[in-house]
C-alpha cells in the first residue's frame, strides 16, 4: 500500500511541475509585448527596453523558464504581480483557503446528497421516485451553473432579499455559490451511483447473499455498496476537477475574493505573473484532489491493493473489467489490509489506466 | 467502451450479401433509438433549434442589429416578445440569430476536439513507445488543469474572438478523446484482423482509418454529441469571465454575460439567453443519453 501511495504522490508532483512548465511555455508565446502594455503611451523605445530588462523579459526562453521553475518550486515565490506590485504567492495564500473552503463545501454537498439520492433511486428502480429523480437529474445536469447562479441571485438576493449575492462576510454568503456549483455535480453523481448500484444488484453474489437468508439491509451495506463504490469514486474525480473549474466562474459572478477571482481580474489587466501563479496553484489544488481520489481507490478497490501487495503481479494484462469483483469483497476490504486475502479473479488493471480511462460514459471533466 | 467487432467492423467495408444476413450495427442502433421516447423528444428539440438557426432571417420579427431607440432595455411586451437589450435591439431576434453562432460554435469545437483526440490518440496508441509515453504524460498534466483554465490560457495566447474560442475549447477538451482513442487502438492492436491487414501490405494510415477507427466510432459519436452542450456552456462561461466570444456577436453566452451588468434593472437580459443554453443542453443530453443506451444495449437493463 505504501508503495502505491508513494507512487501517487510522485505522480502528483510530476503533474504539478508539468503544469507549471506547460503554462509558462504557453504564456511565453502569448503575442504582444507586456512591457509595451505596461508603459505609458509616450514611452520611448528605450523606456520600453528598460522595462523589458527590469521584468527579465529580454532573457532567452530557457533562462526565463529556469528562473520561473526555480523560484516557484524551490523558493516558493511566484514573482510579483505587475499590476498590483505585490507578491503573487502571498496574495494567493491569502485567498486559497477561501477557494478551498468553497470547493470543499461543494464537494461535500455533492457527495452527501448525490450518492444517497442515486442509491435511493436504484432501490426504488422503475417507481415514480426513480423516474422523477432521473428526469430531474437530467434537467439539473443541463442547467449552466453560472445561469443558475444568476437566477438564484435574482430570486433570493434581488427579489426576496434573503441571501447576500456577494462577499464572504457571513456564512450566508456561501449558500448561493455552493448550491449553484453543486447542483450539476449532484445530478451527475446521482445518475452514476444509480447506474453503478443497478449493475451490482444483478450480480450473482447478491443473489447468493439473499439465498443465504441474509437481511436485505445487510445485503445492501455489505455487498452492494462496497462494490458499487468504485465507479462512484471514478466519477467523483472528474466532478472534483469540474468543481475547481466551476469556482473560477462562480467567484467572478459572486465577487468571491478567491483564487479564481484573482485570476479573472488579472486577465483583464494582462498581469502575466498573477495569471500564471493562479493557474499553477489551482492546478496543484486539483492534483491534490486527484491524489485523494486515487488514494480512495487504493482503499476501496482490492485489485489495486492486491496489485501492490504481490509484486510479481505488477503488470496487468490489459484492461480488465473494473467492476464487480466477486463475492466477499465487503469483508475483504477490511481484513486484507496486509494484502494476504485476495478475492478477486479479474486480472489486475494497470492503475493509471483504470483511474482515468474508465470514464467513457461520464460527463466530461471540465 | 463498445468493441462490437462482429457488428461494428463490416459497416465500412460491408459486403452486400452479409448485410442481408444481419442488420448493421447502425441500423439496429437507429431502431432502438427510435423506440426511446426521451431521446426522440431530445432529437425533436435539437431539430427545431437547428431549423430555427437556418431560417433565422426569415422568421425573426426584426433584424438583430436594428435599434428601437424608443424602447431601450424594456421587458417582454407584445411589440418585443422577449424585450429589448440596452441598445434597444429586439432580444428575441438576437436570440434566434444567436442560435446560429452558438450551434456552430458547439458543433465545430466539439468536432475539432474529437478530431484532435482521434489523431493524437491514434498516434499514441498505434506507435506506442516514446510517442505514447509523451502524449499520455501530457494528458495527465492537462487533465489536472481544469479545462476552463486551459481554455483561458489558450484564449490569452490566441486572443478573443469567435473562431479563436472554438479552438481554445477544442484544445481544452481533447484529452478525453485522446485517452479514448488510445485505449480503443490498444485493445484492437494485437487482433488478428490487423495482422491480416498487415499481411496484405496495408499502409499504417489505411490500417488506422479503415480498420481501427470504425471500431471506435460509437464512443466517439457519443462523445461528440454530449460535448456539444458542454462546449456551448463553457463558451458562455468564458464570456462571463471576459474571454471568449464578445459582444456585439449575438452568441448566447456573450449576450448573457453582457446582460449580467443589468441584472438588477432588467433580469430578462440574463434569463432568456440562459434559457436557450439550458434548452439546447437539455435536448442534447437526453438525446445523448438515449443514444448511449441504443449504442450499447448491455448498459440498459
């Protein structure tokens, strides 16, 4: 297990460094001379050249890149904002907890509401509850989140005056952003959970459990849910990325002083260090969430556990089916922590494949 | 992922005699699809919106640029069914015209994303080794950055504007397609019919286009369909944060973001464009949902 965790952490570091590299490179090739934009209209070419030298823009690409990477990852310094003159890192560190809280609340609401709703729909499959929930989820998936946010503002802030439409002064300020950010995720997760539970319901080991005379509650909690959990974790990963992306737009709409608003404000001012810094920080935030999802896999999926417990079986034979691992999974989850008990019969799947390529049917992870 | 080789493969190079024995996969899919009421509702909705986009100049009551200076920024009335915007332009006309811009944007960016995904994914999957490694690590990184931000960075690089936004959205959204194509290619790479194709000296290009891609068609088609709605929404999101398509283009997202400043005095400027975006997304989503079940009946129980 430790090896798996270490490997995931390494991957996360690689992704963050890679993201920083990618963003620096793309922004380096943004046309237009920032020095000219920042200089006053009557600046002479010499003034502009001096400005370029001051910003370090006259250096070759590799030196600029090296300096940026060194500063960002060794000194944890993302440079100074051109427009504000303050350190990008300190502004971001001040704002990150707010964005983090916003994203965290969205994710919690999504998971806490979405999964039970999906399971409930699956249990009442075909009934009116199921059908109405599924139609409703389709509606909510299709609602653009910024539009929903604006509708909520019109209804609850402008007309009813119940909730504030901007700021972070009180806890009420979080209600509208969290609702508008979570609704699509809830609907998505509910659909996925429902599909995932329905897939498990028909498995042979459920029939066996029932045939043994097991109580229905126990069947659900010990056999259905643990097995249904894995595809649910898969989609949660893409939902989390979506949440982080969503906060950028929502922060703009709610004037929420987080990292996203810092970035969108900087876009208007062509403030490259600030844009670069916020994208890198948000990418790191996303990578951290993905790490958590990957670790959740490690604990929920005995295939991964087995793969890392038994080093001779490292390489899998292509993509097996990632679902329905057979009977006994529920118990195996707890007992096989040391990797001694292996209930699976499917070939171990190379984990980097499964965690991301699995989602052929999920909504895109924007 | 559908790897229905028996039914999927012969579509491209079907022998007529074979078709009589067994219906092609696409025919079966259409048959299943036509029985799905929700999917048909979605299809009707999409067709209506596309039709509106095509005949927009003939059915709009006003031109989308005509300003009615006596009625600026008014709510819905009989004269202007959905009101007018801040310059006195008829909002309904603008929205109907906007369907042209929004639909073309959604369809072309989605198509480009899938196309990029196919090309890059096929290269990764077919050639393997370092090309595969480089492309896949790149995808790892791109997937860690929320797509909105990739689109932001790309539009910073390319500037604002209609076609630039389409490219930005396509680049931001192609990593999913890359992974899908690659997985598909990997899964058939060692199959016997590819050995056979190689034996008769097929070129690599021909193998990819004629033998590998037809197998990957159905997930691609699904991805393409579902993505159109996403792309329209993302472009609207980009407009909201000051990038992407900008006014005066009568694109729904641009109109919505322009109306945001007047949300207090005239909420109809925000409500109606969003309603159109919602409608097209809803129709596409229910159609896509039905399409998925029709393409892969195993999933539907």
